[in-house]
C-alpha cells in the first residue's frame, strides 16, 4: 500500500517544515516538497494545518503485570490498542526477572504475553531482581535478543537490589553499551514512615501514601544512585522523576560532568498532591509510586521540560480498577495497588498542558515523546524520525481538535482515568504503524499489527 501525505507540518526536535511524505509498504520512501503520488493506487491524504510527528514512543508501561495480590487491568491487547488510539506506536514494557529465574526465562514469559496480541510495536526493558554470575553472563544474550535497557529498584522488598549490586550491574551493562533506568526511592525511609502513619492511626487516610513517600526519599535515592554511577563511571537513567528536589540532584551531577538521563510522566506534570484529599476514597485513583507531588514540583518539571533538561515522557502505565482492585485498600492505604493508567492520553496531555499553554514547543514534544527515547533505547532512525528508510510510524496531529477526556470513551481497560473531565486540545487524527493506518480520531481501526522491536546499543 502507498500513501502520500501532502503539505503537513513535519516536526523533528530541530524544527518544523511544511512538506510531503511518501509511504510505501512499511517504510517512508521520500520526504520533500511537491511530491507526486506516482500511480493511481496511492492514497493521498491532505495534511494541511496538521503536524506530522514520528510515531510516539512510551518508554514505560506495565501491561499484564502480576503485582502480587492484583493483576493489571490492561494486558498487551487492551494496553497497546489504547496506545495507538492516542498516537503511540511503540511501547517499552518492563519484563521482570523473578527470584531464581534467568533473564531468558523472564524474556520468554513477556514474549508469551505480548506476541500476536499487540496493536503497536513493543520492546522490553529487563528488570533485574536477582543478580549473580550466571545472570551477568546472560547480558550478551540479552543484547543479541534486542534487550539493551534494564531497570533496577531501590525499594520494594521483592524487587530491590542493594548498592553494591547496583554498581556491579551498572558496570556490566556499560560493557554492552546498554542503559539502566532506576526507580529511586529510599526503602528504609518509606518503611519507617508507613509505620509512623499506621502507628498514629492514619492507616485509612489516603494522604498517608504521599506522606510516607516524601520528596526527600526520592532525592536521597537519586543522590546515592548518582554517587554510585559516578564511581562506576557510567551513565544512568532516572525513571519517573517526580520532584524538584530530585531534579536538583540530577543537575548537580550533570554539572560535575555525569551523563544522566531523566524520564518524567504525565501524572507529575498534570496533577497535584491535593488529589489525595478528594472526598471519600476518590484519592485512591491517584495512588502511584512515586506519588503525585506539589504545585512547586509540577512547575519545576515543566520548567525543565521547557529548557530541554528532561529526556523522556513515559507513562508508567500500570492500571488497576477502582471498583474491584484499588478498593481493597479502603481500610489500609498500603493495600491500594500502586499505579495509574496513562498510555492513551500521554500525547494529548503533553500537547494541551505543555504546547497549548506555551510551556513547551512541538519540537520538544517530538524530542521527549519520540526522538530521544528512540536514540537512548537503540531504535533510531528506524523509530523516532520522519526520514526516508525509517519505519512509517507517523502521527497526523490535529492541533485544533477539542474534546474532553472521559473513561467512558477510552480504549484502555481501567474503569477510570485520572484525567476525567479534563478539556483538552489536539488529537492523533491518523496514526500509521509501519505504513498501515491503525487508528483515527482516538478509535482503533486495525489491531494486533504490533511487532517486537529488537533494539541495539544506546545512541547517545
Ligand atoms: O506505582 C507505580 N509506579 N507502579 C508501577 C511500578 C513502578 O515502580 O514503576
Ligand atoms: Zn518504578
Ligand atoms: Zn513503572
């Protein structure tokens, strides 16, 4: 199938230019001005007044995740459909190694969850939870199998790794030219503050969740991680950064010459801590870790976005139903499953709250949501670029569409959205995945077309 998109505003991190894009089969064939369809079979699409972005990449999803007592509402079928509905054509999901498991076993398990079911392309980060010499020896196999990024946790009893192992893993992954993302929260502080909240009779209070995971807990862990990475002599990626205090630690390390990548999430740009004080149990809808922060944190993160100091916007999409799952924490805030849905609405949240409000440019949107992740995670220019030879993953973005986010209209499976009733501007009018139209105006028109993306070493 051939398509010619005429007269769109083609966006890259470096600028925007009016032009035409010729697509043949899975690839972009030509980008230029005054292109002609060539034959009658070619479908011509008018791009006038629309932005054309390279397909968006969500660097952080948890689909079909078994989180102990709960299983996420979205699996790869619903989660990736939601992704393309919003303009995301590639997701990077987190494979988690269970204790005693090899990395290959974990990877095979995630392939079984995603293969044949996914409506967008997908790759896997590997969360290492059980580090030993056998696992060390598997890293080259992981590279060969297209896994070049990892996650480590500094909290959660069953997932966390200690400082010595963090340093060893950073050094080992550097040999592969991979990258490690780290969940930075101080485990001890959180455990003590949870005990304090419960001891003071505040176990039913949802506000106890952010109170037991303060900004200092994130900043301390970031500081410690960056000391470790500095001594290891490796770059590192801070995932889901939520605080101004944490950002200060990043900036201090960067001033010393360290290479630090930062991902934040739409919930830390769109929401404020007061959500935890909503009436009744409503605040449980926003329980995630790290928690939603203060207005000051939100403003600092937007400022950093505007100044090009952040690298990626991933959702940390980890969805649970309110009615049947979050409700289990009614009497004990620590039993509320952690995580929010977001994969469907990330592009429009960034466009509405960032671009429309002039806190970010469309170029920055392209950089954070597509180009930078493609480079850091070894997919560029197959992904992340509107260029001849790149995969024809494209979003024709209508900048003028106005609509309201409602759970009743969403594709993702969770029974709510944290952004219910939010009036937004902008929409993925047409979404191409490797040359096929898979979504129009928020509705999926072709499903299960996603393929595994075997990734290379980091390119930054
Ligand atoms: O609350 C969250 N973020 N759940 C997902 C797991 C994680 O730490 O990323
Ligand atoms: Zn995390
Ligand atoms: Zn996560």
